[in-house]
C-alpha cells in the first residue's frame, strides 16, 4: 500500500473510533478514545516515515505494509 493510502486508512479508522466513542458509555468511550490516541501517534509516525508496517484492529483486523514511493 502506498504511504498516502495508509495515512487515509488510519484517518478513516480514527474517525470511526471517535464516532463510536460518542455513542458509548463512559468506560467504553474512554477505551475507544485511548485507541484513537494510539492511531494519532501511528498517523504521525507513518507520515514521518518512521513506520513501514503496522496492524489495525478496527474495523477489521489487517496488517499493512507500506511500499516505497
């Protein structure tokens, strides 16, 4: 997957988690917000080129490998 596509995937996953957090009970919302924060960190790392492979668990489990641009 290209770096641009990987970034878009992370952004969509993060938005999905944050939307779900708004509809959940506080304990579940806190867990989802923490997962969104992890995705934010991953987003920054992928953008900076520090990460070339990662796993996402939301919405489905997948392993992503970033190809050279």
